[in-house]
C-alpha cells in the first residue's frame, strides 16, 4: 500500500509511520512542524520506503503533492489539537481542522485516493453524554470549537463519500498516551506527570482528582488506524479507547509508581470546560475492525516513563 500520513511528525502520526513501514508499506509523511518534531522522524532518514514533505494542509498545493506521490490511503492526523486555543481563536481552529480537512478531501478525490482515514475526537465530540461508556450512537454535542471542527470534518468527508465515492472512516480516540507524547502540551497528562516526577518538580491535579478519562496506549490507537485503512467501515466512526475509566488521582498514582516518585500532587481549582467523565464504548471497533486494546494502563505508563527517562533524563 502507498500511504500518506498528515501530521507525520507528531506523537501519534510518527508512531503510525513507523507501524506502516514495519508492515511493508511505502509512506509519505507530511507535516508543517507547528507541533510535530523532526526528531520523531530522524531515524527514517535512510529508509527508502519513506519520503517526507514539509507542507501545511491549510495552504499547500495538496493536489500536486498527491499527484506526485499517488497515495492509495491517506491517514489524516494533522490538526490544531489544543481545546483552549480553539476557544480563544475559533477561526484559526476551523482554518486547520475544517478548511484543511476540506482541502485534503478535495485534493484526494481529484487524484484517485481510495480512502481517507480521518482523526476525530472520542474525548470531546460527545460533550456530557447520557451514558458511559459512550457509543457512536450517542448524538454528538460539541462543547468547544475544537470538537465542532472534528464533527464538521466527519460530515464533510462523508459528504464527499456520497458525492464522489471517496471512501472514509473516522477514528475517534479517547485520551491517547505513550512515547513521543509532548510533556508541554495541553492534553498529554501522562507525559506531563512523567516529566515532572522525573525532574523532581511538583505535579498538579485540577479539581479534586475524581475526574475520569479513558486512557489508551498509542500503539493500540495506531493499530486501529491501520485496520481502518482497509476496505471495511466506510463512512463510520470508530471509538478507540479501553472502556475503562481512570480518575486523575488513580493516574497520578500509576505514573508515580512507574517513576518511583512521590504520589502527592498539588490540587488546583478545576479548569473551565473540563469534562467530569469520559469513557468510550468500543464495541463497533471490535465488531467491524476486529480491534481490541492490548496494552494495560500500568504497562503503558511504564513504557512511557521509560521513554522519558531515556530521552529527557531522570
């Protein structure tokens, strides 16, 4: 398969590039380095099956890029991912997550791309849902411009599927964690805790520690992307998580145990807009993609801590 990965220098994108290459595919990586890191791809410099293109989905000539490299499947991970930034500047968020996705869809259908696997957001698009774990049948209820943009991307791609036969699937991950996660980002709490504890710095929990999230390891998420690149699941969204709720307090304890550091976070007032609970029903991914998460939280946290210990020192 000839694959193209947008957001290829990012945390999840670079891990997906590695997996696709390991599976024997040829890969074109595309990134503008707004948040992605060149170091995530530097080990591929001599890999003849990998080509990198520095470009921005907002203004690059995507049709020319696709015509040159002729991808069969595009894995679309490039995005503005900061929820709070989307609230502060919703037009910029939409320029990347909506217009960028629309530009990609238009270029894809004009160049004979078979399928686009789009990244949605299982952790945000349902708002405060009526049931946990939350299935794809629950209506979307975006509570941020970021979430609204992700839903809009799904709708546009499904519209192109109806109009032009451009196949698509939507991967809606829960809270993804693992090696290469940005410890300075907004959403990477596992990486943030790990980096702080390894550096002997204080850790912060917002609220009373009872907020829950569904933490899923990056390798498991990448496996779902690969499976969705096949001919199954056209037009469908797939929640990708574990179906298990982990509280902020429990997560801190798990990271502290892996580090061998103190389990005494500072508690701060809750942040505006933070969801109280999040947990995904993954039945559809199990049934349609044959996917199940393989990495338990304790093991995934240990692998993540080991990565930060190697790359950032202890």
